[in-house]
């Protein structure tokens, strides 16, 4: 009986080490040209699935969560991948202002009709038309 308890304890300890944890993401997760990239996944499912490991309870908290890996480490503007909010939504003369983007690029996340898509952010909330 003691031997069984000892072996069970060893299996639990070895099975729960970080080294034995499976990789959560495909090898091309950070390759922006891959169909296995995180951007491709987010374009289909949105960012809410990221919250389990990378987020907190607040709506836009993607500062690391249980994984300790923050979206802000690579994306200055956070999980959207946009530049910082004050640049993205600030001065229209700035080359990184959201109005300088081709609206077709926005469709991957905001939907073909730009009414929200997987982001649920409707461009027409602020824009009467988009050229």
C-alpha cells in the first residue's frame, strides 16, 4: 500500500511540472503570414478565448493573466494589435491614425460589412460611411 501511495505521489509531481505541460499554440503562432497565426485565429473567434490564460476579470485586461504573458508585450495597443489608443484614435494627421488604413484590412476583425465582426466593434458607431 505504501509503495502504491509513493508511486502515485511521484506520478502526480512529475505530471504537474511545467516541463510536461503541452504547448498551447501551434509553432507558427507568431508568424503573421501563417494561417496558424494568432491573428488568423482571432479573426475567426475573437480575443475572448485568450482571456482564460492572458487576461483578468476586467473587459480589456490582457496583461498576462495566469500565463504571465501580456498582449502588451508585443502589441503596444494591446490585444487588438492596433497602435496605442491615443495614436490610433488621436490626431488624424498621424501616419498611424486608423483612418489611414485600407478599410478592407479592417474587415478581417470588424466583419465584411464593418458592423462588428468577431470584435463586436461596429465602425458605424462613429462613421456614417467608410471609404
